[in-house]
C-alpha cells in the first residue's frame, strides 16, 4: 500500500528477547529503540552489537542514546549524531518527540543525518518543561535550534 511502518516498543518485559518479536520484524521499515531496549531485546551487552543485530532484521534501525544523541543503521549506512545541549526539566516523552522528528524527515526523504538532527532537536526541546507534550517544538523552532544549539560531546 506504499505505507511506512515504524515501531518503538518501549521497555521489553523481563526475559523477553528478539526472538519473541520474530513475527513483527518483516513488517517494519523503521525500528526506534533506545540503547538499553536494544541491548535487552538482543541480549547484547553493548549498544553497537545490539544495533547490528537489529539491523539484520529491520531495514532502518534508529537507536536513541539519550543526551549523547542517536545513531541509525540502514543497510551499509551508519550515521551517528551528537545530542544538543539544553537544560533538562522533565524527560517524559523525549523519546516519542525524537521519533516524531526523525520520522518527519524520513518520510520527506531527507538525508539520515538531517533526520537524526531533527529527532535530536525535537527530543531535546521537549524536555525543557514538565509533561510529555507541553514543550514540543514547531518544525521552524526545531530547525533554528539545530543551527544554534551546541552539540554535546560524545
């Protein structure tokens, strides 16, 4: 049908592994776990092998690594972008805001680095006020933030 399917699972249940979700993988275009979720699902002890394991199942895997930013693996492409500096008030919803930003760029066929930058900006700006949605940025605001905010060191 020409649709893109994406999934952010949330935290896996105790003992759940990548094999418990085997029926889902063939139907996904984009998978967006954080580093801890990726390691828990794959049984890997480090983020890089977890990302590799997931990328063997899903065409595009985006791994959020908190304030350090995010990285994406798509086939032979691997792109990592540092997080953006901001004062933290409440991290509720930051991952969901990141997903929205990344997917906006992805669906518009942006370069993967630009998708990560928009995701990082949306996630960062969402944590500047209490609550999961009170400080989500507009696209213009996020794009200005990308140009002006200092990058975190990785």
